[in-house]
C-alpha cells in the first residue's frame, strides 16, 4: 500500500491493524526494573482502595500515579 493510501485510511479513522506487521513491534522505553520502597501503611491502604475502585492492581496505580506526576513536572519551554 502506498503511503498516500495509508494516510487517507488513517484520516478516515479506519482500523489500520490489518496493514501492519506487528510481529516485531516494541514499546519504546518499556523495559522495567524492580525496586523496593518502604511506604507508610496509610499510603498502602489508599493505594489498595484506589486499585479496587479501578479494578486494577496496586502496582498499576503506583506506576500510573508516578507517570502522571512526572509528566506534570516536566519542563515546559
């Protein structure tokens, strides 16, 4: 498929997945490293409550919260 046709399909909101080779796709900066952190019990309880509310894991709540905080703190020229 030509780039022009691909762009037209994209602009039209079509699903482009059938046209992509995802067999070797990688998420950028997705490598992870385990850390250990001590948190007060009240923070852990709040994290667990939020995870239950969202139907996800406490680890996801922590990762999302940190990512949102860091995005908000990024330097804005």
